């Protein structure tokens, strides 16, 4: 059976300022918490209307805020999977040292367990950057699957270029560039070896989706910027894959009207109307459903590939 998993990284808005090397918005800025205040409900409505489950990758420290905690708990009660996106979403996670990395993983697990009453079984690293050491720690903590490896040459090149651009303008991005060796990783679910971009007998990796032939990125930013027509074409390029792992971000259903006017000056996708973004996501769902794909959580997908 062909499967499709829709996952959403719930990166709050200050993380995007960090990418651009900018100071975070003020605590009382209404756009600061737009992901939990607006996007989670918008995504839940989309999921209900399209009859698809979601997997939400939550950052543990965000759950210290009661409103965010309640939004995530409500999503869980609707049947959506909650997975771990670390405690603090440190883009430099892999550079922190083993003990600090372990605290980031375990802290995310604990915060989610306290919020929904059960521990998450899935993990995604901030910025898609992961190492053999992180995989070792995930296995030690009993994590069932990871979804961080992004073997996409265009994305890798664009990210490296953007970080260099910010630096040239006197801004230090918090984001980091992964090893180019990740571009040799399999594009379908696999058991990791050592190094992690090779097949082996380790834990299950569900890579971030790329198109099979050209390895173009098939993620929320690309889909929403392409619009409904372009999104359909990208989805059609993925038809035939046993699992389509479409990774979105909460910001993919937001626009500048959601309190993001200051960010829109630096991030072009925020300028795209949310109605167009949602239409593009719906177009992808329609293409894959018409091609016989069944929509599942990441946990359910992992059960099929272990």
C-alpha cells in the first residue's frame, strides 16, 4: 500500500528571526506565538476537512506557555501524533556535546509526556541536521524513528548561500549547514548505518521528502510557494514512492496578516496569502489521494517499515 504522512514542525516565530540573524520579537508581540495561537487550529481544521492525520513535532520549551500546551493537548485529543523536536530547538544541536544533546532530546520527551500523558516515539532534529552521536542517543532513549535526514542538493546549496548572505550583511544566522555527505543518503525509509547516511541495522530513518529523479525538495515551503498548480506537479513527481513524507511548518499556513508583518520583510513565503498556501497543500493531498495513497501518522508509517 502507498502511504503518505503529513508532519508539521511547530517552530515558533522567534526561530525564524534566529535563522535571519535578527533579534526575536518582543514578548508581547502578537505574532511571536502565532504558530500555537493560530496555525495549530488552522492545521487541525485542514486535517479534519481533508480527513488526514497529522504528526506534530513540538519544541518542549514552548509548552511552558499554558496556551501552547493546551493547543497541543487538543490536537492530541483529536487523534494527531505528537513527536519530539527537542527542548529548545537549538540549530547547533549537533555541536553542543553529548551531555547537552542528551538533555535537549530528553527535555523534549519530558515536556511532551507532561502535556499529553505519553512519551513521543518520533524525533526530528532542528534544521534537519543530525549525526551518528544523535542517533546513538535516540536509540538509548528508546526513540522508535527519526525523520531528519534531508538528501536534497538544491536545499543544501540554498541554505549555505543564505547563511553566507546574512553574514555578508553583518548578521549571524543561528542555522548551520549539514555535512554534504548527507546528500548521498537514501531517499526512502532505511535503517541507519555508520555513518548515518548509509544503510545499516540501526534505528529507522524516514528521510525528508525529495522528488525521486532530481532530488528536488518537496516540503511545505516549496509547495506553498509553488501554489496549487506547481504543488500538483511536485506531488505527481513523487507518485510511485512507497511513502511520501511531506514535512510542513506551522508558518506554512500563516501570512503577514497573522502578526508577521516585520518578518515578511525578510522572509518571502510570509508574503504569500494563507488562502493560496492552504490551497496548495490541499492540491497535494488531492493528487496523492487520487493515486491511491493512504494517509497515516509518522508512527503508523514507521510500523510498516521497521
